[in-house]
């Protein structure tokens, strides 16, 4: 299937690779090491993914078109994208505001502010090009007005009508582009979230995370591991999907059951396996599934072993298509563990 290119999504491929590299480094380091170590690891991961990385490059900062200073970002990707790295418990509004002004003062259109926190990875993707173009457009109108004022000391009725028409036209274009861009970006965010949820379930299985003893009674106080590992259940025309524990080991999600606990579940007497319902963004739905809806993807340690099951059949790969107002994104996963976003 030919990969779909999202219109007007700035540096889509590079953005996807940057997010993937950051997540890979965070999985290993979390927020343990100092910023310099994280920056070096991120550089290596980005280069392994085919990106050109420049570290500590001096770039000019401009004010009203004139150079006023120098800014040194942590990394510049493919001569096009700024990356600023933080290692702290969480990002503050001041961090985001400062990064925005750095980006605004530079000649770059896109920047990533990435925080490798101890509890979570924060990625802030910021685009200044639209704001910069808006400023340029307004400046052109202002200069035209100033020249008219200097020569005629006022507008004629015809000139005023033309200026108002231009402003209305520009406003309509900006609003339309904003709505289209926001729709496409919402789809991309949801696709990334879905992919990250799959990775999180894979991590749960690889780490052999145990269920609470109330659900899985055992001779240990901390409970036990479900027979079939952990999985995610998908079905069409839904805004969500289910994280579940495969208690009976049948590689399928059981919504209800008569077993008294996960440990006692069998294929004939299942146990309610749902752990958590995970939601996509508002107005985004799962529109198409391969294999046929519904199906489950399960992960079992140690590798982990990945199985994709629909009905009684097992498959080598799965595709989840999400949609928003006619636009679509797909997330693909196979039994080797490769996840792709198209």
C-alpha cells in the first residue's frame, strides 16, 4: 500500500523519526542521567535512523530583520529542525515560552522541546512558520497603508473597499488552513498515541508485570502474571480500544466471565479481562481493521511473542485505520514487533 503523505504537515517523516528516537532513548534512560549523556544518546539514535545531526551549532537570532545575538540549541536536524533537550521532572510554562522565543528569533520553521522526565517523556512540537508568514502579510498591508497615507492622506471609498476585501480573503485562507492542519495533526497525535500504547503493552509483557493479588490470588503478596500475557482489543467504529490481561491464555479478549479470579480462568470459564479503556482524541474513530473486526493483539514474554488473532485465525500483521472528517491515518504492526505509521 502506498504511504499517505499528510498535506501541509511540516517535515512529517523527520518528525516521526525524531519522536521514535526520543522514545527509544527514554525507554532506556528515563530521567536518570544528566542532560549531556541524554543528548549524546539521542544524537546516536537519530543518526542511526538516517538523520543528519549537528550539535551545539551557533545560529543567529534576529529582531525586526536585524541580527541581535547568538543561540546554541542542543541539536539541529537536517539543517531544518531545532531540538532542545531537558532532563527534569516536568516541563514548565516558562520552558515552553523560552523555547518559543528562541524559535521565533531564528530562521527555522520547526522545533522540538523534549523533556526526558523520570515518569514520562514530554515532546512539544512547535511551528513558527505560520506566525512568521502572518507577520509578513500584516507588514505588507501596513506598509501599503503607510504609503497611501503619505501620498493621499487618506483612503478613497474604492481603496477602502479593496483593502477590506483583501483582509477578509486572507482571514478566510488562514482560518481554512488552520482547521485543515489541526484536523491532520489531531490524526497524527492519535496515531502516535496508539503506537505508544502498543509499545507500552509490549513492555508490560516483557517485564512480566504482575496483576494485583485481588485479581490474581497466588502464594505471593504481589499477585501473578496472566497465562496469555497482555493485549489490546480493537473493533470498528469505536473511539477507544481495550487493554486487557489474557487470563485464560486463548489470545482473545473476554469482556465477561464466571471465573472468580484471573488465576482460575479457563477458555470454558473465562474471567472479565479488561484492565483499562484507552481513548483516541475526540471525533477520531477506528474506521477500518485488518484482519476483520474485532481482533486482539497479545504479547507474551520473554521476546515477547506477539500474536494477532481474529476469530479462530492467527495473522502475521494487523492494520488499524483511524479517521477524522474524511482524513485517515493507519498504524501497522506485525508479529516481529515492527510498528509503522502511514
